[in-house]
């Protein structure tokens, strides 16, 4: 064991006994200063962190609003197109689209569409007009 290690060992073992009350008070004051300094550093970092979070929140708010505006515009466009499809379907139902107008099979009376080549009821060959 080196002299330094020996001294360090003795010092750490007998540190309380070896120090006078004055020395203890001075060390305690120094340690308390270090603690206060560390707390100040911590406070400064927390303040900095708070500012970062605040700015991120402000930035995110604008970004979120922008996204909401975009998605809302798309949703409105979809709703408008769905209305258009509904209108077209209702128009079909009211006026009757020729391609979907049902007629009856002359042979068996089953409902047939103009697009059918054979009757679904009796299987007779249908002639397109
Ligand atoms: Zn038929």
C-alpha cells in the first residue's frame, strides 16, 4: 500500500474523530454551498426545459390546427361527393335509368335486365333491342 493510499484509508476511517467542530462546521457549510449550487443548476435546467416544452407546445398547436384544417377539408369533399352519389342514385330511382330498367321475360314472366343474355327464370335466350 502506498503512503497516499494509507493516508487516504486512515483519513476516511477516522474522518469524524480527526476533525474539530470548527472544521466540521466549515466542511458542512462548503457541502451545503455545493448542494445549493446544484439546486440552482437544477432550477436553471428545469426553467430551460419548461421553455422548450412551452415553445414545442405552441409550435405543435399551430401544426395540429393546420392538420385539422386539412383533414376537415378532405372530409367536407368526401361528404359532398357522397351527396352527389346519393343524388345520382335517387335520380336513377326516380327517372329510371334504361340500363337498369327491369322488364319481364315474355316466356316465363321473370324480371330481367337489358344486360342479361339469358333469362334467370327459364334460361331462354334474350334478344337485345
Ligand atoms: Zn324466362
